[in-house]
C-alpha cells in the first residue's frame, strides 16, 4: 500500500514538473507543440515550416510569419510556458477598450 502511494506521489510530482517547463518555439518538437492547448497539426506544421527558413527572433517575428498565430494565440501559448528566445509574449501596442462610463444619475 505504501509503495502505491509513493508511486502515485512520484507520478504527480513529475507531471507537475513537466507542466512548469518552458518550451522554446525555436526548439520545440512536433509532439511538444501538438500537446499544447489550442495547437493542432496545421499550426504545428506552419511553425515548423517557418522555423526551417530562419529561427524566430521574437514573438512579433513569429506572429507575423506564422499564419494562425495571432496575439490571442500567442498569449495563450505564452501562458502555457512557450517562449521565443527566452521571452514570454507581451501584447504591447494592443489597445484596451476603455471601460464604460456610468450613466449620469437622473433627478
């Protein structure tokens, strides 16, 4: 019984380590890319094909060259630990919608 509990704890420990790992978009394998939420075979192929031409310099380079990799997808991937040249995605220059102003009270 003790061996089963220890084995289960060890398995969950390794699962946690793999979840926390960072994946570099320039070095990720097909299997690693396919395992990411929101990435399928088409996006994986597009990333791999563009990467063969030249490594991605940064997220802006990756999003401009890979069809289907826009700001929302890049943000999602970055949250999952994907990095480009060690950097997380930063949505700089993206305009945020202003908050709705409360309507004036009527007397």
